[in-house]
């Protein structure tokens, strides 16, 4: 058992390093393949009904997790095979390097004064309508996306990997992908996507709180990050994006939230860290650096937690064995 936890720690570190070096491939990504499969299931199963949406979520996310469990079982007791499988899975589900790359692409265009290119690149990060956004609004959208996706694309996956191994990693990414596909409030998905959205809220809760905590610890303004989290984190319509975006806003000393256009709808969201200045193009690089620090700390935290749990489990098993022998 102790070797299993150590193997996971080694695989997670290797997968994290692989994401830093290789990032996401342009074609043939496993998450994209899952998305295509989930889309095919949706086309066959769709009804304007919550029950059918729940069946879609269970079938897709549960099927992905079951497949991962079979792969983990196939790896057997071979430490090398289990480390390799964990490393490959961590690399596949993490998206931190691609997140930073896309954010910097928009930031570079804004710095150069090319709003057309910035608007063209923004959909790679989020689903907002970019055409009506000016420079500061584009910068704000990028910083908010970096904050939220640090939790969704990195920290949350590492948390569930530490808790559930390879199946935990795959299940979290499947749930998060389903939420992005059907969890929004469009007419087609308002009912059908309800289960996926609620499941994503549940799965994202521990990762979002760890992300916010690490943003407080790693950010340039710790007091500001904690103050903004406490004051404004609960005002956001998303129970998980709120703490993350608020802590990033406070840590960076900027104002987030407000009016946005998303999927053809205009939303008026609460302002986060309202006493601060608006976001500027230069804050995108600062947000990316904070995201990287938070991601690295999340890897260290989750791996350490897994190793401590393994040590405690090993000692408990040893004590039980010693007790049986003495009797």
C-alpha cells in the first residue's frame, strides 16, 4: 500500500512535468476524444428533461471512470506500469500550460494594441462574446478565466487524483468537460445539463477552496486576497468560481466581475475586490505567474497528502497485524 502511494506521487510529478514541457497536443487529445463521444451520446439521448440529462452524465462520466479503473487494474502490481499510467493520465487531464499559453497570446495582442487578434484568441479561453469587449474588458475576461481554470484544469484534477488515483483524475476531467458542454443555461441545456452542472459544482468544491487558499499564500498581496475571498467570494453565481476569482483579484490588486456577455446573454455579476483598479493588459502575465505558483503548490500539497495517508494506513495495518500475533 505504501508503495502504491509512492508510485502515484512519482507518476503525478512526472505527468505535471510533462504538461509543463509538452502542454496539450493540437490534435488527438484524449479529452477531445471524450468530448466527441459525449456529444454522440447526447445526440442519441437528448430530451428536454433532467432525468435524461442525469443519465447522460452518469453514462459518460461513469463510463470514463470505469474504463480508467480497468486500465489501473490491468497495470497490476507492476510499479513501473502504474507510474507510467498515472503520469500519462495526469498529463492528459492537466491544462495549466495551455491555459498560460492562450492567456499570454491575448495579452501579447493587447499590449501590441491589436484588439482584433485579442478578440479572435479569447474564445480559446472562455465562451464570452468578444466582439463588444474593449481592451480592459478583454484583459478582465482573461484574468478571470486564468483564475477559474487554474482550479478546473489543474488543482481540482490533482485533488481527485490524490483521492482516487487514475479513476479519480479521469472522473474529474470527464465531469468538468460535461459541464462545459451541457452545463450552461442555454434553451437546449437548461434542463438536460442540470445534472452535469450540479455534479461539477460538487466535484469542484475541494479544488476551488484549495486554489483560493494557495492564491492567498502565493499571491503578492496575501491580506488583500484573503479579504476579497471573505468579502466577495460568496457573491458570485458559481459556488466554486467565486472564491477562486475573488482570491486572485485580491492577490493581484485588481477589480474583477461586473457585466459580461456570454452565450448571447448579458449577465450582471457582482464586482469582486471592488475598491481596486481595473485590470490592465500587464496583469495577464501576473495572473499566469500566480497560476503557475498555485499549480506547483497544489501538486506538492496533494502528493504530500497522499503520502501521509499512505504512511498512516501502513502504520494502522502494522498495528492490527501485531495485535493479531500477540493474541
